[in-house]
C-alpha cells in the first residue's frame, strides 16, 4: 500500500500509476448540425484483480492470462439520444490493450473489446498535447481540448486520508468535436465535455457497502462544480470543488444533498435511483436543483450496478439564477438481483443478436 501522498504534477500524471484501481472518465453534452442533443460517458478502468474483488471477472476464462500483480482493463460507455429517449450502452468485462499502451511519453492506450461476431473496433485514449485528448470507441470519435487549468480536487489533487483516499483531478471545460456512431450512422457533433482521472489503493467488493452520489455541473456563466457525497456506512463525507469562469478554484467540505420524491426503479436490478436533487453549498452561497434528462441510465457490470446519465441544472449563486448541464453518478444503491443469472441472460441475448446480424450481413 502507498502511504506517502505526493503532489499531482501535470501533464505527467495524465498517465498510469501503480495503484490497485485507476480510471480515465469522460462525459459530455453534444449537439448535431440540426441542434439535436446527445450526451455520452466513456470510461476505461485499470485494476489489480488481487485487490479488487470482481467475481464475474475472477471467474472469466481469460483471467488465467493475468498473473498476480498484473493489471486488467475494462471499459464502459453510453451514448444517449435525448430527443428519442434512447441510449446505447457498451459494458465490457475485459478490454485487451496493445503492447505499446501505457508506455509512451504522452498518455496512450489502445484497446479492443473482444467480439466473436463482427470483428472488433480499435478504441483509444490518446493525449494530444497539454490537456488535449482523442477518445475513440465503437460509438465515439472525439477530440477534446481543455479551456481551463486542471481542477485539483481537495486543492492539491488528493481527497480523503492516506489510508482510504484517492488522487483526483478534473478537466472541467473541454471543447469537443467529432462524430457519434449510432446504429451505423455517423453524426457530426460539437459540445462540451468533462474529464476525471482518479487512482487509489483500495479494496472493492459488493459487501463493502460503499455508496456515493456524484455530480459534475457546467453552468452557463462558466462556473464548473464537482460535488460528491461518500457514504461509508459509518460516516458520510462531502466534497465540493469549484472552478469559476476565470479558473479560480475553491473547495468546501460541507453541503446538503437532498433527493426529491422522483425515483426511477430498475426492472433488472430492482435498484431505486433518485433522479432529482436539491443541493445546498453554504460556503459558496450556492443552491442547485438538478433533474435527470433521461431516467433509464443504469449500467450493470457483473455484481456492480450504478446509474450514470445527463442532468438539467438550475443554480443560484448569490441569489442569481444560472442554467447549465450536468452529469450524475449513483453507485452502491441497494439492489436485489442474481448478478450471475442476469449477466448470463445479457450475454445470451447479445450473442443471439450478433449471430443474427452476422448471418444477415453474409447474405
């Protein structure tokens, strides 16, 4: 376990670290040429399976290729078509990385998600220059450029204690352009994105009972806000980090997050996710009302289920009303389901679809 907390140095720390879990996360709000709205989330995880207890991966036949102390990657992404009320999810248990991934001077990872039918897509996250990235999956091909200095959570890029904390920084205002691929149709889009990069030494399993409610807000006046409530069962921690339009940063450890009566219940996992919230940040004289743009945004990854999706935002700062957009992530909300059975059903359904598509294309 790492005990010494070091300062975050960028762009060097854009790259990988020798910690038990690490992820590179992006979300964004986009429009096409006709003004139709979309959102996306894309995240690549790197974990040490000897410390992160993900049973559905531990039982995977490919696990024998990963010896003790080596890392395994997996990726999650979702594109949401706001007008049609549809989303397109890709949740991969294992992502195979190229031999030159994590080894270049600038951060670079190229990976594929194995697909028996229809081949595969080369996906990547590539650091272009200081605070600029190219991200590519089967559904995304985007260039992102930060217009602000990185937001160092906690004021220095580390949150929590040396025992259970996390390195954490964000790029909160990224101009974004490129294409979405929805059902084989390429759509040119532009908009704004958010990036999080975190790494920590931790042990995760479903019985740990950790729960968190996380928001990223991008307001029309140029203010960007990260707000998260960690519920560890025996204590609750709150962290708020703000970057104003000029890049001035502030941090608070007090906020009140209140869910409304609006709840979306998953048919799959029976988990109930609050989809509207009122947030008070007294230190910044800020109040925020936020509601989901689309309710069915649940991601199911083995024994882990979470909600990840776009939000509409109305904030009041010093009494002045400001609109904006946001993203919400709800992790650890109670569920009641057999993840092995559910995963088996999903695999069977997806393989059947791919078999039909494979033979249809052969005609």
